[in-house]
C-alpha cells in the first residue's frame, strides 16, 4: 500500500492518473510518515521511501530514497532473498 501526505482528493487524482491498483492511505497530518521516520531532511515533506513489512508486522527492509526505475525489481529480489533466508 502507499501512504501520501496529500489530501484524499489530490491522492485520488494521482491514483486515477497512474491507474494504481494498490490501496493508498492519505496522511495529511503525517502521523504514519512520522511513525516510519520518512520525512525529508527539512521535515516539511515526506521522502519517497519503501518499507517492506514482513508477515509478523516487523519492518524487514527499508529503501530510504526510492528512484522509480528498477525499484520494483529490487523489491521483488529482496523479497525472494528474505524468503529463501527464512525458509518460507
């Protein structure tokens, strides 16, 4: 799922524009963003980050500064690597 500091109506335009098929959570008060420590250096906006959360609810891997190109492949490779390591 995605989390964005944008208001729901802005977020919906983004979802529609890019035909996103995963759930998005609007976090304009930045409660979730702060809980994950994902604010940008100046603390005003959030950085584009990815957090891989394991089935037990723990953060298994963090990509703190995401560049879109190739990122999905990197996430899939990490999931495979962690799954092999954990035997699941």
